[in-house]
């Protein structure tokens, strides 16, 4: 009798909530495997364990382009750019049916505790870069299960991966499927998506697709893992000019005071 009751409740749950058994898995890999690139700072230093790596979609592509252009031109600082990106971004994990924090696993390191909507650098990987001796770099590797694309982002949406550290930013996508598979939400919620940075390498020759690194500097090496350097903010020209003008004014006043005081 108890088994019949459980069976009845299961059928009732599926009939009332058909999405309950329709959920995919997002696999995220940025550990340099297969020579794939890893994120580093603009000075090639390792990014700290626990730094957030966000993956989802930018809802307004025009606004994304504008934010990137302004940041590169120095007309918007890091804070303004981060806020613009943040307000335009939907995480895989926001309003997703069947999303459970306990279902998110961090592989390769237990230092970082994932949040309900974001991932993070969670492992240490020994990698050789451009023929140099292998060194330890902080990387990320893991997955999120129970993702329902149709209720969160919709199907056929480009997926982006971006990170921010010490006033620097990087934004990556793989919309054309070069390498392994494209980062696009599938038509079926049962399907999985792998967001592996090694997907940014082409099938022939291993040349990284620079067009897929929307913000950051690509370093594509002949041997070992490649690098994606975060982009540092450029000082606003107006601020630089104002600072220079202020300095000139101070020096001029000091010279005038010295003359009045009889100093040469």
C-alpha cells in the first residue's frame, strides 16, 4: 500500500510539474586541460581562489557592445562597466526550476563554496605555459545540475562566461561552435551544455578564436596552455587632463610665491 501511495504521488507531481524531470547539466571547465586557455590577470598573475566566474547570457547585445567599447576607450571606469554588465546579465541559476545549491559541485578544490547563481575559481592546476616549467595556477572546474533553460534564459541563447578581479574584466563566449560545441542554450531542457575554455581553440591548427574573447587579451602559444589576460581599466582622458592641469597650476602658484619671497 505504501508503494502504491508513493507511485501515485510521483505521478501526481509529474503531471502537475512536467518540468520536474526535464533538467540539463551545465559543465564549466577552465583548468587548462588539452592546452585550453586559463584566466590570469593583466600581468599574468594567478587569479585568487574564490573569485566569481559567472555564466549565463547578456540580454541586450547592443548594451554589451557599448559597455565593452566604453571600457576599452577609457570613457567608463571599472565600477561603471561592472554595473552595466551586471544589470544586463542573467545567471544560469536565476529563476531556474529545480535548481538546488546542493546539486552544484566544485571539482578540484573545496576552498570555494559556490553560491546559488555563480561559480568560482576552486582548484589549483599545475600547467606549463609557452614552454616554461609547469607552475601552479588557480583554475575552475565543476558543474550545475537541474538547469531548466526554457524557464530561465530561453532556448537558442548565446551563453557567456565572464569574471572580474582587482578592477579587471574578461568576457568570453563560443557562439559559433568552433572547436567542440557552441555555448548556446539547447532546445531540450534534457540536454547538457559544456562551457569549456578549450572550445575556444579551432579544430585545425589550434588557433584560438580571438573574436570569442570579447574583453581581455588572448595569448595563443605553440606549446602548453594558453592565456586569457583580464583587461585593465584605462584612466579616463578627462581625469588625466584635469590632474595635469591641476599640477601645472600648483607649480605656477608655487613659483609665484617663491618670487614674491625673494627666492630664485
